[in-house]
């Protein structure tokens, strides 16, 4: 079984230069929830949907691929892609 490690700012900073060539720098966009009919408060959105893969998963996948030995047979990656649809109105 693989060892689980705590994600820290230090670990993220250490991995970033290694995965930089393979991922896109994605913007952060601030929105005000009042624009969606909710009480006013700012929300920061990291637009990882602009990654080549369409999600944040590229960051974790490249981190794993670049920090472990690659088996002789190679690597095949697949995702079940959980689809989440946020609701801005109460059910």
C-alpha cells in the first residue's frame, strides 16, 4: 500500500517546478455571490477547467508520474471523472 503524505505548502512548492512544463498556469477569478442572488461575499475560483485535461487532475497525475519509477510496460491513465453540478439555489 502506498504511504499517504500530508499535503503542505512546502510539498506543493517543491513539486511545482517539476510539473510546470506539463501544466497550464490557470487564473483565479473573484466573484461576488450577490451576482447569483445569494448573500454578498467574495468567492475565489481557481479555473482548473482550463487545464489540458479539463480539471486539476493533471497536477496530481504528473506529480505521481514524475516522482515514481515508470514500469517497463509503461503507464495507462484513466479517470472516472466525477461530475459535480453546484447548486446556487436551495433544493
